[in-house]
C-alpha cells in the first residue's frame, strides 16, 4: 500500500486498531452492530473497547442495558477520571459511554477535538481494538471522529434512503479525508449475498462520480451482510446481545464471520506486540 | 536591500530554518561576496565581527537568498515545501481549508526554441510577477521548477478557490509579454488545484500529487484553463441516485415497482 491510511501514525505494534462504525442514516442498526461485533471480537480473544462517540444522542447504554454512573461527559468536565468511566459490558468487552443527550457536544469545538483525541490516545495502548460508535449523518463531530480511525465501517440497509446516505458518507470520506478504502456492512438483508450486489452497485457509482472527480483510486470492501433476523428484534427488546442470547442465530453467525473478516484487513495484520 | 523583489511574507520568514553562526572570516568573506553579487546591500565591509546587528543582517540576507528562486524572486521549491509542511500541520489541527495550486506555462518549450532562452527567462519573470499581483500577502507563490509554479493559499474555502484560480489564469493571459522589440508573445497557463483534507494528517507528496492530477486534466482539456479537485460534498445528485438504483442486478425490493394502472386514482369521465 503506497497510500497511507489517514492517522496511521498510531498503528504501532501493541496499540489498538481504531475502527469507526458509522452510517449515513440513523436506524440501520449501527449500535447493534457495534455491540455485537465487539462481543464477537472479544470471543476471538481480543481486548475490545467500544467508545460511544455519538456524543449528541448516545444509546449504547440502552442496547446493553447499562446504567452507568460515570460517563465520558464526566471525564470531559473533569469530575471523573478516564479509568472510572471504563465499564465492563456483558459480552466480555469494555465500554466508554457518552451519557445520553449531551446536546452541547453535538458541535465540534477545539476543546472537544482535543479531549476526544486525548481519550483515544490514552486508551489506545490498553486494547487491541477500539470501536468508535459514531453518530448518524455526516456532521463535524462524526467526520472528526472518523478521521481518528484506522478503518471505517459504513453500515447500511438495503433501502434506497439508507444506500443514498451511505453513498454520501463514502463520498465525503473519499474526497475530504483522502480515504482510499472504506468497509461496507449491509445489515438486514433478505438473502445472504444481497450485500455483494449492493456493494457492486455502490462501487460503480463511486468509480464514476468519486474516482472520476478526484482521479484517485478507491476501494469499497464488503465486510459481509447480516440477514434480517427476528432474533435481533427480540434481543433489542430484551436489551441483550444477540451474540449471548442466540449465538446460533443466522445474524449472530454473520457477525462472527464479519469479525474474522475484519481481523484479516491489512491494518489488523500488522504485527501485534502482545497476544 | 536594493532588490525590487516583493518581500517573502511573514509566515515564510518565521518558517525559515535557524542558520548556523558564521564562524570563520573566510566563510564570511565568501558569503559577503555572494550577497554582493546577488544585489544585497548589507554586504559592506564589517565594522567589526562583533557587531551583532550587522551579522544579523548578513544572516537574514543569506536566508532570503537561499529561499528564493534567483530568476523570478519567488520562493524556491525548498522554501515552498517547508511552508507546505507547516500548512499541512495547521490544517490537520484546525480543520481549516487550504488550497494548493500548480500552474504550468503552456507551450513553454516553443518559446525557448523559437525565441531563445533569454526570451524564456523574460516570460518566466513576467508570469511570476503577474501571479504575485493577484494573491493575498499570506499566500506563498513559488517557482516549483522549470516553467512550473505553485501557490499555497491558507484558509481558502472552496467557495473562493475556483475564482482565485480563474483570476490567476486570466491575469497571465490578459496581455502579451514583450520579449524583444516588436516581439510580443501570448502566454497562457494551465492551473490544477487540490484542497487539503481538514483534520487528516496528509503528506506533502500526496497533496501535490492531487494538485498535479488536476493540472494534467487542465492540460488534457486544452490548456489555458483551470481544474480544481471538487471539494467534498455530501449531497447526492439526481444523476448519482439514478445510477445507484438503475441496475437490474439490485435485489427485488430495491428495484422500482412495476407500474400498475390499477394503482392510479380514477377520475369520473
């Protein structure tokens, strides 16, 4: 690879790979994917942290049925240490919750940039993977959070609105952040294999309108698709991980597959210091 | 200084590397000779080697000399890359937009071949001066090499980039360059440009590559034109949407539904 991933300066052995999970549109299962992917990676023996980077409207705590006393908000305001805000989650990984409804963080100020970067720099050496569950859309905060990541996963569902917004996100990442590669995860597909068709469709539009405009190459890697599964709704309502509740469900198996796919990415293959 | 070159701006001067003190008198003599030959006024016989103010002038003149292109008086390539490096750092931290333009004189080889190198030099000087006339003091105009110029425009939003590039192109083409009595040449430039990526720690190489791609496009499109890499836009055009949903390969639920006349409301006849 002659095109360095943005911010790849930190991908030294022993430091966590930073993966941003994002979607153009809300309600496509981004937080569901983050939580269950974290559990699947933890099962592989990785030390995983999920950082709820949806600072304006976070709900990782809702998905995991956690009632945190200490959140990122307390760390930002100085009323708690970072160590106090790192909480164990069911599924064998760690979470750092934003605290719901912190509307004052929905705008990107230099302080927030500084604080977010500092938090990530601090946790980086202690984990193998840090998943950044970003907000929906392409606000300043979301784009900044993504700029800190080694890898980006865009979550989409097979609906025209979701695909359009996923495409808009990919376009901005390619054109504004010099990303040469973005990963796609298609959630709630009717048949396994639909993800491949959708990825191909997106690639054609990207080739024409993004690569055509910039003259740069770009690759959209399909990480996998997750079938629409009644078990998912069930797990969400029970506020549990599908991975724990129904490990054999098609959606769970798909997530496990995606976790191993993720581990095969070039940024992950770099030598790791600790095992 | 007796030179009529415009001053390199304050940003570039602060970015200059700290020179090592001139230790021995022989080196100093050589430096003074060089400065004198290059038209710097400070190069008189030293009142005394301990005269700090005088030494400072010598050092500054040497820095100035080593960061300029001798023919045009613009920043030279090394100086340009130093400034670009600093700008990348600023963009990565501030998220501000910055633009790099790469300009190439069209058919410059023909000028040299048909009118001689002295004429070529006059053209380079005229272009340099015209470029320098239409940028802000904070911008850095450099001779990047041969007949190629480069400009850094810090804090330049995409709303203005295209206008600046056009202004530069038009200014160069605005009037002929006189290279000899009764010999006026029509000179044009092609301009390529790319914005820095806010918050992303990019590299000088990658940024220049992107600008170069656009310069190539401007040349391909027929020269005497500008081509800027479009700034990132999040809106999706109707054409893009059309292509996104057009193909028959999409899963059934994404393809447009068959139109069935029975779905339309019926009006009484």
